[in-house]
């Protein structure tokens, strides 16, 4: 992991078909609680996620919400969904 701002970050090598993953450990500060982020990433939009995820997105979202996580959507400049984050408050 490498230090970046108030966090430590790891980005994997290519897992195949340009998929990789990242892990970020956020250190607590006056403005933020300690946190943990994990994500998969592919630079090609619309790429099939099947090679890196056995769960369907619907099932994953349903389970996270059932366990107390709130969905928060990130939008692009033209209003399309860029990202979905699950946050436990």
C-alpha cells in the first residue's frame, strides 16, 4: 500500500480483460471517521463484469441495503450514474 493524503491505497495489476481492484484505508481525521473502500475498475465503460463478480449487481445491492448500507449515487456532468457507493451511517 502507498500513502496518499490521509489514506493508504493499493491498486492491483490487471486481473484479466483490463479489470483490476483497489483498496483504500482512510485514516481518521477531524473531518472524517476511519474508513475502508474496495472497488473493481475497468477503463472501458460497459465491460461485462462477469469475470470478476459472481453475484449479480441486483443481489449485491439488495444484500448491502438489507445490512444497513445506504446507496449513494455519483452522477456525471450529463446526469448519468457514474458510480454507486454503499455507506453505513
